[in-house]
């Protein structure tokens, strides 16, 4: 079979700028497909002085000649999904024309969001840092074989089955936190949210819902090109991330095959996206985190607030040992550096190239994140120049290219693109 499925995924803790890169390269593909995660994702796209944040819908939705697929590995909240659809429609696009949803995509019930909230509250100061979108409980029920899928919403007895399952979820939530009436979901009481959710299910029924694994494999047989779009980041992978402070799905390239129903032999290029520095939302280890004015400067310059939660992101220097690990487990063929312009004003830029533990130096994380390991930082001169209007590698300042070349050499991988601003056109091909 032709290797016609390329992959774009994040190599850090999410928020690497994947949506912008997908949108920028979408014209080279026939299909953009999401393979995991749910509305905990926040992919930001800016063009023609408009800004969109996509949570469930693939980032090719603004290209009317491209099919967009929500795969079986995704979990979908109909209420959040329809709010997203309305924003896209209000901008003059019709997602009914180029969006297909797998009939095996699992649904996030209002009860999942309720359980997410009470479970996180019960953890106290040991919180995971959940986005409270119901992702974990929805995936839990999927693997308990108790979940509902989008194909189920067309059954005549769906609503009665939903209510029976809802009662069970509410009972479980009350056992964890008796006063569930105090809990708001997106500013609504549980009953209000459920009512709007059921309305959204009826709207969801107007979309094309089918066995997308058959659709995608037929396209592959006909030589069509597919881009698999990852959500979150590799260091949040349920297996390979900084467990337990991770998401509930496989965010790495291995998740593409199970999340879309395509064979491993169809995978071609794997584009790994990384920021020129690091950020993280929620709890969990972050070896290069900055707790000083420099961390604040990165947050301010990079507008580092969660596109899904609005929470301030934790900021720190680039972590090369963690990147080496992410490149290895994903089989990355092409690196993409984003938000390089955020460092434009800095005099000195630091990078963690190794970790130190008990007088031993480690280039590569053969250890559990954050366990008595200190990053060893190297200093690099900043370029002190605005790069946001540059369009070719030859225009980039020499100090920037020194930083660029250092990263390529230390990672033993080529950087194919550099993003120099949030806009669709602010990207430089470097290979």
C-alpha cells in the first residue's frame, strides 16, 4: 500500500501550535483526520484577521475542498461540538459539506463531565489538572465497554438508554461528592446542561456519520492523501507521558492506526511540532520551568493562556532530552519549530541539553520525569530582532540560525519549517 498518511503531532506537553501548521499544509492533502482526544484540545488558527479555536473539529475545516474526519479514537461532546459548528457557520462556512464523523466515536455525556469535576475535587492538592471536559470518564467507560457511540444516537431507544445510564452516573457522582447541585458545567446547572446536550444530539444527527475506517481505506486505495492531526502532546500520552499527569489517550503516532482504523504500512511522514521553548498546563513535572520574571516574560510574549481552559500556562526553557524521547517514540521524520518569534526580545536564551543526577549526566530520559534530576542549561545569544515579517531562511538573523543549528545538531534531526508568528502565512520552509 502507498504510504499516503502523514501525521502531525506535538512533541511536548501540548499547545505547540499544531492547528496552525495543519492549516498551513492542508492544501497538500485530500483529508484531515483527528485520531484521538476530544474537546480538551484547543487548536488555534488565524487568517484574514480572524481567529478560530477548534476543539473537536479538524483544522482543515476552512478548506472547502478538503474532507475532515473525526475518527473513532476521538471522544465527542455534542453540546461543545455544536457550539463550535455555530461559530464556523457564522463565519460563512458550512461544515455539513466537508465533515464526516465516525460512527464509532464515543460520546461524552453530561454525566462524564460531572464525574470529571467530582473526581478532580476529591483529589485535593493531588489534582491531575484535568480540563474538566469529561475526557477521562468517557474513555474509562469506553474501555469498561459501557460507552455510547455516535452511531447509537440514531436508535429509536437512544434517549431511554441515555436516561438509564445518566441515573447511574449521577448516583456514582453523589457517592464521591454528595452536593452535586453546587457543580456547574460551563456555567450551567447539570439539568440545564443535559437539556442543551440532548438538543445538540438532534443537531448532530444532521451530520454525515459513518464507518470512517472504510471511507479512509478506500481513499488510500485510490491514492488520496490523508493528514492525521494529533491533539495534546507526546509528553501527555497515556502510556509514554509523565504519568499520572497525562491525558487519557495515545497522543503519539501509534494512536493514528487505532484511532482511524488504518494500517501501519500506510504511515508516511511524521511531522513533530515543538515550541522554541516549553509550556505546560496543569500539574505534573516540568524540569525546565521558570518561576521568575523570565517565565512571566515568556508567558506575556507568547500569550500563554490555555485556548481551552484560559489557564495561565507554565513556561520554561527548551528541554532537549524530552524532545529526543518524543522523536524516538514517534519516529519523527520532520521537525517543525513554532513560536520562535516569542524569543525575539531576549538577550540570552537557555536550553536544557542534559540532566544531572548523582553526578551522572544523562542526554536522554531513561528515568521517570522529575525524579531527582536537574536540567543542565546551556546559554545562547538572543538575536534581538523582529522575525515576524521574514519569509525565507536567508533573511533570518545569524544568532537565530546559530540557535536553530544547535538544536538540529543536538537532536540529530532536521527542522523543516519554522513558524515566526500566529498567521497562516507566517511560516518559513527551511529544508
